[in-house]
């Protein structure tokens, strides 16, 4: 059934969001941005196709997230995760000087916000029983 939603469904959305985020950019040399900016790289059709596929995926993910959560929801989610990172710094679990760790955490937060945005309609329906106007009757 298309309306079934469980922890596995959410984890799959987290995985897809993480692949998109980390495939686009990460602090290692294994990302689209690193590939394009690599010394000696010549822009060609493969680079353009991959870039367009990533752009399409970003548009789909961002549109779904903003339609589901809205600006307020995205802002509150980012603020919540930002405060959690602040707590980690305050507790001494994370150093503010560790730009690599902060970058990884910011990318993880972005992937989580996208995954929640993709899942929010399902989560809200499970929590409240309310159905979005976009939902079509079976």
C-alpha cells in the first residue's frame, strides 16, 4: 500500500537525502564539487549530465521539503539542530576549531532536514490523523 510509512521508510529517505547532499559536496575529494573543481578537469557532457541530475534532485527535494514544512518549519528545524551542535560545543564534545567536523555535522543536518521534509506529511498523518489536501483518496 502506497500510504504505508514506518521507520524503514524514513531511513530510506534519510539515505537518499544523504546521498544527494554528500554526493554534491563533502570535505573529501569524493563529491561532484570536488570533481568539477579538480585540477585538470575539463567540463564535458558527462559533467553537465551529472550536474543537471543533481540539480533536478535538489529541486525535487527542496520543493517537497518547503511545501511540507514551509519556511517556518525549515527554519525551526535548522535552529533546533544548530542548538544541538551548540550544546555539543558547550559540553566540550565538539571543538569550534574543528571545521571539518562542523562541516560534516552541517551536511548531516541538511540531509536530516530534507528527509524530515520528505516524510513530514506521513509523520503528521500518523501523529494527528490529519490528511494533507494533496492526498488522493484510495
